[in-house]
């Protein structure tokens, strides 16, 4: 429990006295250990601590489990506490759709409660799984960089803490975590990575694979943050007020920066980031490096890119 509290203390250290922090808690071991640590540390730091659980409605008894989690959060001394029922769509598959609904609800609750931060219970093991999923999908360096420790109001204090440590912390505190059936449902991709892929890697390579993947994610995050910062500055110098990008300026950039600038320009023109694939960006790149008079390029959300008068132009 000391390891969990130490991680929480670091995550809350910049908050002001009286700020509200919310713990997103499913009732599982990771988020339950996090909630107990936040309840302990927030009182000592002078911040207020509450909790919220999201009922995805995807399995029988989900409402009762949500009520039980709310009661547990209240028993830890968290206030305010509550649950939110969400409607899970289908876009991107069941896991992505549930994640989209969950984060949407968390942002809405944080806004309504004027919370300074929302803490999530993702652990080192979750980070390793995320890296493997990104590797399998060929999603690029940003995906391989895993989950950020901070993103707006969202904070993940436990990314350097193993899942086994969170479970031990619950047992130390006499807390009984909920075992989510979805975590063992191998019809879901993450469950297959958790129960098959990672153990197979441990067997083939040796222990410590999860820690190595998490370290790799942090190193890649540092690199991609630097590259993204460079690309942002390059975009400012290459793009005009109409979001048209000068080809000559693009040609002077390394490929890693050039493609980032093109992606940024396409998003600025209205392409949803989630729908803008590596294939789209590669096609944009060909307008710069393999130009032979090809016609307009159709992108998501009816955005169209053309090369004309020495610029890559975006419009509808």
C-alpha cells in the first residue's frame, strides 16, 4: 500500500488546497487500491477526494455492481461519489466503443463537479498490454508510446506500479476487489494479450517483459513528444492562414516531421483524428515527394487535398 500511496502523493502534489480530485473506480483491484490511497493522501494534502464508477450496462448485474462500488467508495471516506450509466455504441468495436463512452462520461462528471483531476487506475501491466496492442496494429510511434501519465484532467499515477502490487494493497487494506468477467473473456483482444501473448513472451524471453515494454513506452513518449513539438513549429512556418502548406518548406523537413505536419494540416482542415489513418497520411506524403500531376485526394469527413501552385491545399 505504501507504493500506491507514494505514487498518488506524487500525482496530487501540484494541486491546490481545496481542489477536488475524482477517482474513476470500476471496483477492480487496480482502481480500488487507487481509491483507498487517494482517500488517505488527499486528506493529508488538503485536497478533496471523490469517486465515480461507470456502468457500461454490458453484462447482467452491472447496475448492482455499480451501486456496490459506490458504497465502497463512500466507506473509504470519498465524497462526492456516484455512478453514471452510459450507452455503449459500436464504432471501433466493443472495446473501443466502451472506452469512448467511459471517457466521455468521466469528462462530463469532471466538468460538472469542477474537478481539478480525474485519476485512473491503469498499471504497468496495462501499459505493457497497450504497447503490444499498438505493435500488433502497426499504429506508429505515438501508439507504441502507450498511455500518458497525464492528459488534460486525466492522470494515471500507477503506470510504474505492477498489477500484483495493487492486488496486494487491496488485501492489505481488507478490500475485496471485483473480478470483471470481461478481463478473462478471450473474445476481447486485450484479454487475449493479457492471458496469452504476454505470458508467451515471458516464457520465451524471460521475466520482466511487462516492465521492459513499459520502459520502452516511456522512451518512445519522450521521443514522440519532441518530434511532435518540432512538427508543430514546422507547421506554423509552412502553413498559411488558409491551412495550405508550402511544398518547398515540406521538402526541407525529415520524413518523420513532414508526415506529422501533413497530418496536423489535415486535422486542422476537419479530418477526425481517429479516422485519419497511416494510409491517408502516406497518400498526402506522395503529393509532396512523388508528385506527377495526380488528382485530388479524398480524406475523412469529406476533406479534399490537392497540390496546386506549390502548396498542398485542403478544402471541402
